[in-house]
């Protein structure tokens, strides 16, 4: 699990019914939902939740650093609750499924010094692409 609810409670984030439902929908491993998918699932749990509330809550969670916004070429943004666990993404070029992966090694150390052009490296984002078993 991503432990998103626990992290938010630990921060003292005001937990309204709407915010709680959005956090519950996002909580878990390999969760990479679009805002519309979050809204549909949240509305199943709390029918009166509005699309605007979901979008606003997702925006707040991103600003807080509790949820990552994942953009893949040509597809809607997705929201990843595993913001506190270093990982990369594996994306299906067919259906857009995203999985969290944990490659061995340090991508910062793997970039040769002559390819850094004087930059001091702080982070690396690597996206692996391929076809999932369903799309193969």
C-alpha cells in the first residue's frame, strides 16, 4: 500500500469526507488513475462528490508532495500515491497501463561524467516503455 491516508493524517491534513474518499481511491500499489477515474471511483463511494472537488483535491495532494502527477505522451495525466518511495515507471505503449518498477542501481551515478555538462544532478526520471501481456 502507498500509506497515503496515514501520511495525510500524520501531516494533520483536514480530512473532510470528500478528501478522505479521494485518498482512499488513490491508496495502494501500482495506482495510476486519471482524474476522471478517481472521480468515478470516489462517486461510487460518495455519490455527491463533485468533479471539481476531485480535481482540487488532486491538485492539493500534488502541491503537498503526497501524490505525483505522471504524464505520458498523448495520454491524460495520472496520479501516483507512491510519492515517498523512489521508483520509475513502466508504461504500456498500447493501452497506457503504468506499473511502478524499482531497477537496481543508481540512475544518477549511471550517467557518465562527460555526459553531465557541468550539471549537479539532483534526480532522474526514467520511463520504460513496451507492451503489456494484454497488448502483445
